[in-house]
């Protein structure tokens, strides 16, 4: 069966076709980053309106790419939450009305389950069970994944998510939205060892995280090194970016290794936007290799929001769940 996947929870419209036998057939994405950049963050109403404009043309584009028509779609998976209510409503209402006219089943997917399962779209996917690190703009969680729907929370952030810390640090350094890639690019120009930031919760003895103190420590550095006009020189910005990235990636890596140790598992899966961070990947690759464990990532374009992960999670869900009646609701707040 061919599943159409629709992601519209935030600022990307992601559409994909996933065949339960042949795998991913086509995917397309429209990012609204440029549209929101001048506001320094996502404007919910603009996001919803853009999803309205983009969704149907993108569905047509993936169908054309896969040389298929609407009649070939056997089911529709869409992000039901969590996310921006208006943005979710666009994807959800298009999915349910299309499914009603095509007379095919739907499944409302949890956005984080999409991220969590995204690494399984790659060649040589890990078998269950594994430990998953979910690091996005809204979440920083460690989970034990026993199978589809079998998720045990091992650790969580007590305050800011790692991606949020990247975004806030970017703002403090005067960088553009989204902050993660901008901080990471600047860090490449930094001098190692010039600054030393705290490693929050590194020795807390549990698998939880906390990143808000790090943001405050960055603010102190910025204030201490700005001139009388509040201007920070470019090298100092890069040195702060480097040390900030070191602190976050060191803590994330240490907690992943602790989670593998505590669960006795030897496979780690990393997903969500911060999973695209090169420093994080290098640290995790080294640490897992040392301990004879394996780490799996989605391809870079599937680290951030996309339709492929929703089509895939929906395809897995449809093997277990019965179809609804095409009535719908969104779940802007929703625990996995
Ligand atoms: O998963 P995602 O696309 O959206 C959700 O939050 O669900 O993640 C976006 C987050 C943003 O905070 C962004 O700054 C961060 O991921 N991010 C990165 C990188 N690319 C994206 N953070 C660090 N390094 C990156 N290369
Ligand atoms: Zn996401």
C-alpha cells in the first residue's frame, strides 16, 4: 500500500509517498525559513497561510515524480500534533478531506514519533530495541524504543530544549534564525579553549538535561566582552559559539552513553534538528565506536521536519490500527 505523508506542524510543508513494499518513493519540502527570518522566529498565522498555499501543489509534485495519480494512494498519514494549532489544522483538514473523497484510511501521527523513526528510513536500519536521542527545537529526550508505540522516557530537559538553546544563543550573538546552523557555522571559526562554559547536569547521576543556565552564561560572556556601544567583535562571537557548541554536544554525548550503559543496549538512534549538528555527530561517532556500540542518524534533510518521516510512521501505524471516520481534531500539546 502507498501512504501519502503530510507534515505541517510548524514552518515546513513536507509531503512524501511511502510504499510499504518498496520504501520511500518521493518526497518534497517547502521551508518557510526565509518568510519568517525578518521576524526573528515563526509567525503562526503566516505559517498556516503558507501551508494552505503549498500543500496541494507539493502533493501533485510527489505524485508526478513517482509517476502516480491520486487513485494510487492507499492511505494518508498526517502530523496531528504537537505543533502550532493553525498549521496543524491545515495539514489535518487537507488529509482528512482528501481521504474522504478517495475513500482511504488516515492516521494522525505524533510529530516526535516521526522524528524518532526517521533513521529507520535509511539503509541498514537498527532493529528494536534501541536508545533514541530526540533533539529538536522543542524537545531533548532520551528514550528506550522497544518497538512501534513502545517508548519509555529515560530522560528529559528540565527547561530549554537543546535546539532552543542554540536558537537563543544565536540571538544573543546577533545571528539569523534558525540559530542552530548559524551558531555551528560560526563555531568553525572559533578558537578552542578561550572560554569555558559550564556542562549543565553532566554529573547529575540521571539522564536529564538543563540548558537554560548555559544561555545565561553566554549572556554574561556577551556582556563582559562587548564594547561601550554593546558591540562584540567577530572573533569573540566565534569563540563563544564554539564553546557553547562544545558544552551542549559534550553533555548530549555523555548522557547518550550513560543511557546505553543503563539500558544495556548497544544501538543509539539520533533524530531531530540538532541531530544535524556535525560536532554532535563526531562526538557520538567516537564515543559509540570506543564502546563497540552503533549510532544511526537520518540523512541530513530528514533530521529537520519533513514529510517522509510522517509517511513512514503512518505506514508502520497503519499495520496495527483501524481506520477512523474522517472526523478530525489537532493536538497542539501531546505527550508521546
Ligand atoms: O526538528 P526540528 O526541525 O523542528 C522541531 O523543533 O521539531 O528542529 C529544529 C531545531 C532548531 O532549534 C534549529 O536551530 C536546530 O534544530 N538545528 C540545529 C542544526 N540544524 C538545526 N542545531 C544545531 N546544529 C545544527 N546544524
Ligand atoms: Zn520537528
